[in-house]
């Protein structure tokens, strides 16, 4: 240990002590291992638990708590510009200065959350249920999406956006968020309602259309024309996967799951059903479709087995963990500090989006002769939330240089605001629908 010489002058002792304390402080610096995903995961779970508990106490949906926690601890949070010294390290989406440092790794785990969420929901919908709404879901979903896209394009153009920016933002905002809607329905205990079956069907249809839109928009941006061949290929592949699932896979996979369950070993059954889940998600990804579609179809296959309820109970805790990571990481990626720059454009687009999504779905429901209560329920649920595909579509445009960079924070802001609006819109529907329908359960 360094010897500290005794100074006899009046200012010597305080000066020496100050120097010693400074030296020790320099040696004892606390540095969190930001390169480790374990650190990020620990903060997600701890802060996520505290924030969601607070939201639960004030009777708000947990999904809003997840998003708020992400915005609080993410590298793009304005909080860090307040506490960091001027001229500190820059913030970016990959290696930010927030508590969450490795957003790339978080997004990988977030994708697992989406897969598991759709898988567990798929278990709620055996083939017999889906068959009753298949044709109507395709019609209502298609009509609602393209009516919304068309009106949004003209609205965005009227707000001053150039052609490609208006086209990409219109496509992005015409897709409802499967992850957010499913989580809200699950939290509110409505996932088994008759109207929810229709909503899930419409969401799956929108996911397929979203994949087609991404391919088509890339073609327009790079070549200047829509590739009809790519659109036809995506439609045929999606149809082939769905038909193959309901005709061939339903005769094989449920039987195999029941044979595994006969061993009466829960760990083996869990590994088996998760193998079906991720295997089908991988298959969908290989053929160019959304992993969410594959995961949902995998859940439908498990639902056809006699062990469906056990499989759901086993996989639900894992799903809950990764879904929390998904929504917190989405909140962490949102650059809410840019809100003031785009707030008026965002509000205008949100108003048009909600109005057209509601109206478009109602028109589709009327065309396909759905009951008024079910039509209103699905329209209220689908009207607001934008999320994963909205962000992906705009990011594709930014990555290929087809659209302005400001669209990414703009669609992020809209996703956050609509996620906050969604629960209140659904509750508004709960108050209006019974008075119109004369019954409480639709």
C-alpha cells in the first residue's frame, strides 16, 4: 500500500487525503459487463417486473408496462441524454448507452417470443374452429387492409410525403400487429370468444399479405414495377403450406405427439411440442413466409392431439418470458425523443389509420354477412395497434434506400401510440356493443 507522508503545512493534510481518495476511487470503478446478454436480461426482468407491477396496480394492460419499461431503459431513451455528461458517447440502436446495450441479441430473443406467443394461441384453435371462419377471414382481412392502404397513401401524399415514402408508410400502417392484439386478447380473457376466432383468422391473412407487400414494394423500389411472378409465388406457397397442414400434417403430427405423451414424461413432451413449434416456424421461414404463420399452424397441429392442454400448460411459462422480452425490446428501439419532430404527421396518420381500419373491416364484414356484434368487435380490436410488420416494412425501405430515414422513427412513434390506444379502444367497444346488440358476450 502506498505510504502517505505527513505534511505539516496547513493545507497539506486535506490535499493529501483528497488525492488519496481520488486515487482509490479511480481504482474502484464499477463497470457493468455490457457485452454480456445476461446483464441485459437481468435488467429486463427486474425493471420489467417493477414497471408491470405498477401498471397492474393502476389496472392497465401489462403490454403497456412492457413497452414503457423498454422506453425507459433502452439506448434511445431521452432519459440518458439527461443523465449523461455533454459530449458523452452517441446513442444508436446497436450499441447504445442505455441500460440495454445489445439490441441485436434482444431482437433475436424477441423473435422467439413472437413464435411462442403464436404457437400457444394456435393451440386454442383446432382445425374445426378455423374452418368455420376461413373464407370470411380471408375476405374481411383483404378488404379491410387494401381499403386502409389506399386511403392512407392519399392521406400521406396530402401531408407532403413523396411517392415512395407515402407508399411504404401506407403499406406499413395497413397491417395490424398480431403480437399486440393476441397479447391484449389473452390478458383480457377473450381469446376463446367467437369474435376472437375471426380476428385471429384476419391477422393470419394480413401476415400473408404483409409478406407479399414486402416483396412487391422491394420490386417497385428497385425495378419500378410490381413483380407479378413473386406475388403469385408467395400466394401459392402460403396456400400450399396451409392446405398441406390441414390435409397431411393433421394426420401425422398429432398422432406422434400422443405417442410421446404416452411415455408420461413432461420434459420429453415439452421438447417434442417445442420441436414442432420451431420446426414449423423454420419451414415457413424457408419457403419465404412469416415465422408467425408457421408457429400458429404448429399450434393448430398440437391442438388436434389429445395432449393439447398439457402442451399448452408446459409451454406457457416459456412463452410469457420471451413475450416480455419482445415487447420490452420493441419499446427500447423506439426513439421517442424524436416525437416532437413528427407529432403532427403522426397524429394525422394515426387518425386516418384507425378510422379506415375500423371502417374497412366493417365494410368487409358487411360484404361477407357477419353478425353485427362480431363485426363491431373485430373492427374495434383491429383498428389501432401497429407493430412488428409495420416496423419491418419501413426498415426494408430504409435499408434499400427507397424511402427517407425519418420514416423509421415515425412508424416507431405511431406503433407506440397505437399500442397505448388499443386497450382503451377495445374497452370503448365493450361499452358500445352491448347496447347495440342487446347482449354482453360476443
